[in-house]
């Protein structure tokens, strides 16, 4: 069994059969992205959203396979800017450092001006999240919680 399929089964055990029947990683990303978009609808499925980001990150950074990484770029990261709600929530799931790594993929469907705005929106939202966490940390008098769940 391919590593991409094995890891997908681990991360998406709740729809294992769909993962097992995917003809390719590209086809799996089509199915996953559809689920990812639906997970952003009310009631928001934060757990599935997190697992999709985790799997995309694994494909891109930990699979050690250029084809698997490219499929995550094309099947997941390139599509993120296309949906308003996804754009608004990205900063909840990616650190600035992680965003900088995947941003080139996100530029595919955007003009240079749109991409610049997209990056600025992300950075503003990320800064708002960090400010809220710093305030909560001061109120508790303790250390800051991890910035992003990956």
C-alpha cells in the first residue's frame, strides 16, 4: 500500500472505504476538498478541517515524495483562496511560517494584486489571533498556548 494512502486511512478512518477506493491521490484530494468545504458550513466541523490541514502538511513536507507533495499543492493549497469562509479561517490553522511555505501554491488562481491582498488578509487575521492569545495568557498568568494545532 502506498504511503499516501496509508496515512490518509490513519487520518480519515471515518471514511476509510472512500480512501481505499480512490484511484489516485489526485482523486482523493477532490473528495477531501469537497468534505473540507462542507466542514466549514454550520455546524463547523473543526476536527475534519484540522485533519485535512494535517494531511496536506504531511503530503507536502513529510512524505518525501515530490509527486505526493505536488498533489497536495494542486489539490488542496491552490484551492484555499477560492472560498471566502476558508480564507477567513486559514489563520486559525496555519502559522505565519507555515503560510509562507504554502503561499506560492495559493497564488495559482489569483492575480498578483489578489495574491498580495490574500497574503495581507492572512497576516492581519494571524496577528489578531496572536493578540487574543497573548491577552488570554496574561489574564491566566501562564504560558501561551500553542499557536496552531497541526
